């Protein structure tokens, strides 16, 4: 069966905002209450990021609804960068290239965002033309590669 693009309009009853989708995802996931609470914080960070990108700090603070239509293939890579700046490790100095390594919080919040976007993808709720796989590859594209051993 060939891949079909996501419908332009969501099916009846489908979430139309990331806020709604995040809550539905958390209901679907079989996780401990503590993990669900942590993932909810991660989804909220994603919502804040999306509003902050648009310069709407009041909406970010209020966790105002974010339409699923705002999702694009750069969202995870940009969110990852934003998280490293928003949640820096106070004990760490920037590396030689000026970047900050992710903290446990940033990694967990990024996992929550990935889970949400994957949940949307599995239900064909991502905007037309947006690929979850390409989102993941864009994150990996920005990372360095592990050194291989000099001994062969």
C-alpha cells in the first residue's frame, strides 16, 4: 500500500491543537504517573517554544492552543537548540565550538516532543508534506559524529 499524504483537514473528532494531542497521547501511553507528568512538562515546553518563536510571550506563558498546522520538519531540531539555551547546565562551560550539551531535562523534554510528533504521525495528523522521519534526520544532521578508534 503506497504512503498517502496526511489529509488537509483532520477527521471528525481528531485533535486540532498540539495541546489536545498531547493530552490524548498521554492517555494512550502506558507510563507511570510520574513519567506522564514529566512528559506533560515536555509538551508544555514545546508549546512555549512555538509561541516564543512567534514572539508571543503571553501565549507562551498561558500555554495557549498551538495548531497542529504549525508543525514543520524543522520543529524538533529548533526545539532541541531552544531547550539547550532555556535549560542550561549551570556546571557546564560551552564547548570549544560555543555549544552547550543537553542536560537530562532537555533530553527528556525532547523525547516527549518526539513521542507527541510520532503519535501524530501514526494517526496521519501531521500537516501535509511533513515527515516525522525527516524531522529525526534533521536533528541527527546537526550532531557531530562519534570518533572512531585510531587503531584498526
